[in-house]
């Protein structure tokens, strides 16, 4: 009897993990956002999210190249938190991020509309906007 209970427990946990992975898989892809300021300042943000929940973030633009690694966690059906793990090539103390800090939150607003809410990671052009539309490419 104990063996049957353990198997049911393992089966239930496995199904839960698989369900979470498939839900997170719906977020998998490449997300892009660009911001610009006259006369020629442009910053490009690219987030690549894997079905397993690992995230790479690249920020490039005027005298800036930042690579960060993060983890994605779902919060309901329409929110995805992106949490800082570590910096890539160089540490960027000016960002002030520590492991586990929420960098941004992605919001799925029906259909194919996605928004990014800034958190520990903010606009590199110091724009005071709390949420921006972000495009899912793949």
C-alpha cells in the first residue's frame, strides 16, 4: 500500500512539473524593445526566454553593451517575472542588481500584445515610463 501511495505522489508531482513547464513554454521566444532619443541615441533590448525558464538579456546601443542572465517565473496566466541571476562578460555595478532581484515583468494582454514593466532593470535613457510595449519575435 505504501508503494502505491509513493507512486501516486511521484506521478502527481511529475504532472505538476510538466504542466508548469508547458505553461512556461508558451512564453518561450525572443522579445525586443527599442527606445530612442534625438538626435541619434538608440537602445535595443533583446530577451531570449527558453521553454525551461532560462533567460538571456542583451542591451546594446550608444556606448553600451550589457549581457545579463536571468530566470523566468510565472505569476498567473498573464504575468512572467524575470529575475536576475548574473551578469555576462562584465559586471555592471551601475545597474545595482543582486541575485534574485526582479528585473522586469512581462505582461500578456490578450492576443499577441505584450508589455514590459520595469523593475530593477530600467530604461537606459532614464525615461520615467513604468510599462512599455514589447514585441515577441519568435
